[in-house]
C-alpha cells in the first residue's frame, strides 16, 4: 500500500512538472499556432540562471529560504525575457509561415543546448535543494519526498493563475478571442502582436519555473534537461487538446501516473512506451484530445 | 451654426489588391459620402468584400485610402480601426466561445454613454442575453452583436458587409431599421445584395465589376432604371 501511495505521489509530482512545461506550450500554440520547439531551451536557461544566481552570482540569492526564492524569481525572469526576445526577434517576422517557425524554433532549441554546454559543460551540475523540498512527509505509511508537493503546489498555482488571467483580465479576453479568430480581434482595433509577446514571455516564465523545480526534483541541472522534458510536454499538450490549459492539466496527471505505475509494475522503460501508446490511443479514439481541440 | 461637411469621409484612389495569383482589385477609386449610406454593389466575386477588407488592412493593398483626408492605406488593421473605421464582416464573425457581454467589452471596454445608449436602444435583446455565449445565438442575434461591436467605439465610418445575408425576412426588416438609425449617427459603406434594403437605406451607390468601379451615382436613379440595374448587377430592381 505504501509503495502505491509513493508511486501515486511521484506520478502526480511528475505530472505537475509536465504541466508546468506544457502550459506555456499550450498557450503559445493556442493563440499563435506556433509549435515552439525551443521551449526546452527556455526551461534549461531558466534552470541554469537560477543555479547561477543561487551559486553566488546574484547578491541575496542562495540555495535555501528566501535566497532560493530570489534565485527562482531570477530564473523565471530570465525565462520571460528569453521568451519575449525570441518572439520579437525570431517569431514575429515569420507569422503565418509555420514551416519556417518550426525550423527556427528547432534550431534555436539546438543552439540553446549547445550554448549551455559550451558555458557550463555537458555534465549535470548539482542543483540546490531547499530545506522545504528536502524533507519527507509520511502519508499512508509512505515516506513521500516533499519536492513532489512543491511541484504540485506550483502547478496548481500556475493553473489557477493562468485560468484567472484568461477569465478575469482584458489580456485574457484578448487571448481567448485571439485563439478563436485572430484577424477579427485585429479588426476590432486590438494589436494582437503585443499579446503574442506577452504570451511568449509568460510561456518562457512558466517553463523556467518548471526548469527550476524540475532541477530540484532531479537534484541536478543539465543542458539536455529541457529537451527530454519537452517530448513529454508535447505529448501532454496533444493528449489534452492543443490550446486547452485544463486539458493539459488533466493529461499531465494521466501521463505522470501512467509512466510511474508502468515503470514500477512492469519494467523500467515501459513507462515511456506506455505514454507513447496512450498518445496513439487518444489520437485514434479522440483525435482532438481530451478537450476536443485538434491542430488546425 | 456649424457647416455640414460635404467632403467624402472615405476616398479610395487606384487601390489594387493581389491575393495569390489573382488581381482582385484593379485600381478601385471611389468616395463615400460623409452622411448616410453608400452602397457597394456588384455581382458575386467582383471584389466588394475585398474592398472593405482592403480599407481595414486585412488584405495587402496598394494605392491611396483616405479617411476624412488622412491617409490610412499604409496602416496595419488595428491602427486603421483605431482611426475610426468600424468593420462588420460578412458572416458576422462573433467570438462564439465568448459571451455577448465579452464580445462587446472586447470591442470597447469603456464606451461613451451616448454610444452605449444607442446600442441599448437598437438592440435591447442583447442586454437580456449578455451572459449567453455568442455561438449559441441565432443568425439575427449574432448580427446584432456584430453591429453593436462596431457601434460601441467612436467610429467615423462603418464598413458593413452583407448584414442581411441568410436572415429570415422579418429579421431583414429589423436589421434594415437598425442600420437606418445607425446611419443617422455614422456614415456607412454597405455591401448588400438585397436591393429592397439598398433602396431603403442608400443615398449613393458604387458598382464594381471584375475589380473595377463601373458605376457611381445616386441610388434612386440607378434603381429606377431597371435595364441599367440588370446590366450592372444581373438582377431586376423591382421588389
């Protein structure tokens, strides 16, 4: 029983991490129709920025307490700035040219990983583990590492924050309308390009948060970390329904749990295969994903 | 007493639009009167909708487009609209997943009281349905949302594309009545296939054929000439 509870908590934590990465992807695709393959680089850059800040690069930042909060905020800010810059400099000139966008973001992802490797090396670096995440909590006889709960709380906060942004703010109203009919939003006198930049910045920030918390969970940060998480994040976005945040949240939980349970109860590696099979099954039965939104 | 301007509110000069390999507008020049309704007529596919889309910048265009004397033909869509051009597209294009209130708030978060009162006067039903998703409204109700959306901001000109298309006869009459009232406040460039509606609303007409202006003049004069109407539009002017 305790093993099952531990698997459940770990699966939920992993799902939360997938959601943090997938939510930005989902927002960006939903509004702009851009499949951002550089999202993994945003994540890794945010994680490295937080690591650098915590290692003494940023005064006041550190590996625990408020110092770690400041390091995380710095990583998130770096993710946001990178996201906004990529949109302004690389994506904006390529609106409606989807093949070129894919090529640019794939290239950027590769360059990002190479850049991080060039600066900090290819080996994983030990990532600070704040005290709140280092402890364990016993539930149902299982000693569950607290980092799972940190991931869950962060993912729930991000989900609620993004839903509130979409539901209650003018920017959210523009995003929801833009997902449906971008040209008509512009025909109402609203410059959607500003919203695009904001959404990219938001996606970069959330990806960076995922990078920081994912590094806490893994205990290290490495240049290729974003790329491996990105694959599962894409699967989550497709299963959830392209552009649907709540769909992505549900899909992330399902993917995290399936992966953990399959890995434990069958053999190591079967979890990844199960997730791919789940993706195939969902696409066959419900091509638009859980929320019913298919790629245009 | 202020003099009423007789200068056109909108002037197009030698406007060209190329979409893909097609030369859709081939040097369109026209003027829209500063008051009332100017109807843009022509057979299907001659470039009426493209003309409206060119004015608001939804298609790439060349040539001169002047709004009350100011050049707007090189601006992007949001900027053109903010200069005071309201646009009601063919097929309404309301945001189906947003509520009626959200559709209107998106167009104008803080409308002037007179504008809000006019919308309320013209379309009282919208207030009752403010929390309903626009996608669940009837065609006529969606047209009301589309018109209200263009009316709320302080527009200097409204471009309205086939507002009666696909509506039941009773709704056509209601929409025409609303447009009549709207035109008292803001000049309108109207694309319309329904000639009785044109007869009721339009002071001037411009007729397009194959991407060019082939006639411009008073609406009553053209519609009184059944032969000329048939020649230009391919339909009779009676009904």
